[in-house]
C-alpha cells in the first residue's frame, strides 16, 4: 500500500501540520481524527487495515489530517464563540492548504469525501454542509453534532451558530437547501451500546439525521445494536461496511 506523510504549512495554525496519505488511486476522503487525536489514529486503531482491500484495489485514497481540537472545541478555558473562531483557523487550513494538496495528488479538482468518528464525525458533517462546493460525501460515525453541549459557556454569537449543525440545520431552506440536496450524500452511523448515550452521540445522530431527512437531504441514518459501543472496534466494522457503498 502506498503511504506518504506530508507536512503542510499553515499560517492560520502557526506552523506545520501533518497529513498521512494512503493509496494510489480512487475517490479521495479526508479522515478527521477523534477528539484531540492524531493523523495516525486511524492506522493505529485498525481503521486503515479494515479497508485495506479498497485502498489496494485503487477504489479509495484516504488522507488522515491533524486535529486542532485542543485549541478550539476542547479548550474549556475559553467561551464557545472564541472556540468557534479558533476552529475557523483549522477550517481555513483544510480548505486553503489540504484540499489543494489533495487535488494536486489526484491530478484534478475532484470532489472529496469526508469521514471520522466521534468528534471526527462532527467535523465531517460540518465541513460537508458548510462547504459542499468541495465535499460531496460524509460518512460520520458516533458523532455529537451539538458543539454547545461540550461544556460550553459564554455568549453564543455568529461564529458559534454557523459552526454548530444543531443550530443552523433547522434553518436551512430555499435555494441553498436545494443546492445541498443536489450535492451532498450523508451517512450518519451510531451504536446503541456503552458510551453512545453518555457522549450524546446516539441522541444527536437521531436528532440531526431526522432534521436532514425532513429537509429531503440525501441522509441515511444507521443505528447499530445495543452491543455496539462508542469505540474503535465498532467504528472498524462500520467503516468497512459503509465505505464500499460510497466509492
């Protein structure tokens, strides 16, 4: 399997950040790590191995990126609006630096898929809905899509609103919603076992999935059994099950 490691400079993040690329051909997917995770987490937890046949067959290329959650959403020392503003620096890095690097690697301006588990799922959904001009698919596993529930405090202003799916999805409408319907295919997956309730992932998946389907978005909600916890073994099975259907 082809495996490359890139260091991509970001003026927004104040230095270089890592991308680990897997595969030689196929549909590109950005892989977001779980909360405060590293770009090696998918590989180290068997997620790359779970879909190695797809990578080797040239059906998919995966680009695992660094996180910035420690400075933004996980930083409980600052208010939610400030966390959202810092998150936008990370968003700029993905859009302005990572996406062009992927296009260069793929020899063209191709549509990119997104995936991740836990907070990585939040990023995958958020990027797909906010930037559907670049991203056409999101496979989201065990996500809590309400940033205000993460021990948030302080005034919630414009930046917090527009980066929180629980806030902005209920107000999607008009021509913009029509465009999203034509562009984006979403798959939201969660188990019903241990930690899926305490993390808020199960309730949030049901809630945001219902809102999206009520708006006729292409959104599949797949709830696994009561023996499926919020953990890597579950996500390996879910990733291997759903990814072939999206490429």
